[in-house]
């Protein structure tokens, strides 16, 4: 078995070894740039961990891992354009450096590059791998569209929200792990179970993100605290508060959406979360999806020792500081 650190090193080496055409440089330089910005590489790492889980040579999964990481970074380029974000991992975003039109086109080419990587998997599993990748990619786009639509709606339900984060965030982790199972040529049942594991872990991770936005330690969380509150972003916490609030508290909450005193706005909404014990309810929801993930992992018929590294990394991901 390979450790996550070993797998990450292999992934970074493969990314650095990948070269793109030199002409036109303005099309391909942005791809090299964003791929070099690093990041946790969680999805390709867990893809290779899945290959390893089923006792297959991890090199068999490297092209699929590169496909997933290339696709993920393609979505980041386009997300940054939609969010008008100036920075990505502390560096200027692609559209800030090269302009929006080039960023869109470079992102499009990255989707082509992802498919080129995927076509290098074993021909025995190529169709299944492509079907899984395309379904995953389509789900991510659907999730992004729903997220944008939710910004314009005041009637979003918790069920709809969970489905949105499932599509936008969780299906990519689930799809990555299923690709690892497909490349390892394990059973369809095992591929479905590892997908179920990854998807539920992804939902739990996003719910934890919602909680940390309000209650996290800013030095350990790595993001601006209360950013979702400032942006009036619909999260599990906000939707649950709207569901439980009295008429008077709901009126107070809605008034905060237009409050220009940011410090006061954060304080009032956080106080409402505390009154209705929203943090506790969100943690319970998060844990329910984490339990679903581990239930699926437990059903996979390989030795517990082979599951240990996936379980350990998952717990590490879910143990971010509040």
C-alpha cells in the first residue's frame, strides 16, 4: 500500500512532466500556470488510493488521475470568471492575467486535455471510464448552475441544497474514486460502493465547510470567517435557521441581508444560529453523511488493513478545527 504522501508526490511528478504545445502560447500558458498552483490534489490522490485498495498497480490509474485533476482545474478557471475572483491559491486568477476570453478558451482546452488523458486507460475499461467521467462532469456543471440559480431564489429547500452540493462538490469525489475502481477492474458492486463512499464524504465535507465558515478558527480554516454570511449565501445553516425561526426572528434575519454594517450583520445572524442551536443540527447532518460514507466503505470486501489509509485520510479531512 502507498501512503497519501507518496501518491501525492507521484501525482505532482506526473503533472510537472506533462507538456503542452508551445503555440499559441497564450492558449497553453494559462493551463501550465493553473496546474502548477498546487493544492491538496485530494481527488486524484483518492482515485489512486482506490486503485491501491483493489490491489492494482497505481500507475494504471495515473492517466485517470490526471484527467480528474485537469478537469477540476478547468472548473476553477470558469468558476473564478463567474465569481469575478482576483486570486486563486494566493496568485492572480487566469482571467486576471490573460483576460476573460482567453481564460474561457484555455478552460475549454483543459476539458479536451482531460478527455485525452482518459483515453489512455486500458481499452478493456475505456467505455465505462468515459461514461463515468462524462456523467461526473455533467453533474458538476448542473451543480454550478443550481448554485447560481439559488442566489436568485428565496424558497430553496434543504433537500434542494443537499442535492446542489452533491452535484457541485460531492459527485467529483465519488466519480474520482469510482474511476479508480474501474481502472482496477474490480466488480461493479465495489465500484458503486466506493462511489457511494466518496459522494457521501463529499457532502459531509461541504456541510463542514458551512459550519466552519461561521465557527471556524480563521488561522486554521484558511478562509475568511463569515464569508457566507456577508454574501447572503444559502448554506445548510441559513436554510435550517429559516425553517425553524419564529416570524419575528425570520423578519430580523431577512433584514440583515441588506445590512451594510457587516460586523453587526455577522453578530445578529450568528446569535440567531446560537439561539436555534443550528451548529448542533448542522454537525448532526454532517455526521449522518459521514456515517453513510463509512457504511459503504465497510461493505467493500477487502481486508480492513487495505481500507485503513482511506479511512485515516477521510478522518483527517473531516478533522479541521472549529
